[in-house]
């Protein structure tokens, strides 16, 4: 169960007999609640917090509402699902370009050894996988295992590798940008937008379409909302909150089928770009 909190402009006359209304949505395995508040500036957050109970840290908040710093209500953490869509996109990109990259090098930045699932994808496509980490022993063990299992060529270091002419991609699941990644043209893949301009080619915020069977569980007025706070780079998209909705039903409703969705677009720096364009152009080559 999770919650969407909204100050709904589209049906006030029908809905607001009081300052707040609580609706429960059930559609198959999808279950969540919607808190509709009449005026965002006159909200008793303690009442809503008590009402939400254990779901108070699983909340999607629409853009006209600002959560006060004193409340225990927290925005839904979507990063785990963003990793899923990023890895699905990475698999698509590398599969499309596998002939070109099979003898090339990729660099994975995984400081705390949290992302071996990314490494598992990379070793299947690249001739050399360079890993920068503070957890040297963990990745040395991984390196040895992968060498014996599939002959993977993995280099592990706790320092920045010297520049390599055949390094064609950086993958940074935590969004860490090292000094040799700034002001250069080698593409960088991360799950979410950076808070600064690295003056590089950064691909982030990979988004997939929501299957119709799960769209049916969203009231029509919510699909008309202009923006959701979580993904500010997508404010021009009236359905941009769908990634957060996907994350919520994936994580809290057990809809694991969403884990196989293929993204259809992402952002290159601040510009929206379709996946077909990325697959054809990310390595700036003519693979045909």
C-alpha cells in the first residue's frame, strides 16, 4: 500500500464536503489510497500522518503541495525502480551495439560494491570491464569468479584509471562523476539527473510506458495533473508521475512484471531523447 496526496483542481465541487477526502483504489493487485485536500496551505499534517500510519513514508505528492520539514511524511523513494529501468535500457543499448563494443572497454564506478548486477550486464558485452571501488576484496573475488565462469576480463582499482583510448562508456549507478568524466564526450549512464552540469554526455531518467491494465487503476483526474515533485525535469509531461506510480506498484503491490519493461525514452543532459535514437547514436558510430 502507498498513498498519493493531491490538491485536486478538477473535481472540487463533487468531492469537497470537508477539507480532506480519503479514497481507496483497488484494481486487481494494485491497492493504494488517495488523500485529496481542499487547500494545500491549510492542511493538518498531523492528522494526515496519523491517517496514513505505516504508509507515511510511501507517498507521492503532487506539485502544488509542499511537505513541511516537521512532518514524518516522506516522498516515495523511487531509486530502486530507477535502477531497474536503467539496467533494462543498458541491456537494450549494449545488445544493439554488441558487434562494435565486444573488443572495447567500459568503466563502472561502484564505490561500495552495491551494483554487481550492473557489472553482470557489462561483462557479457565488453572486452574489458574496469571497476573503480573502495571494496577491493569484494570485487577481486567477483573478478576471479567471473573469469572462471565466463572468461571475463575485469580490472579492479580504488583509483581513477588512466585514460584508455578504447574506453567507450562510463556507468555510474550512484551518479558519481569523477574528474576524468568531466568535459569529455564519452557517454555516461546514471539512473537520475545530476544536481550540477558536468559538461559531458549524460544519459539519465530512463522511462517506460505503463501497461494499460495498470493505467486503469489511476483515476482520470490524476492523469490530468501538470506535475509531480519527484521528477522536476519532466514538468512538461502531464503524465510524468507515471514513473513514480510504476515504482510504487512494483515495490509495494508486488507487480514484478514491471521489472521487465523496456524504456522508450530518457534524458540526455536536459533534453528528452527516444531510445531508438540512443541505440543508434550513443557511441557515435554507424553500426551498419
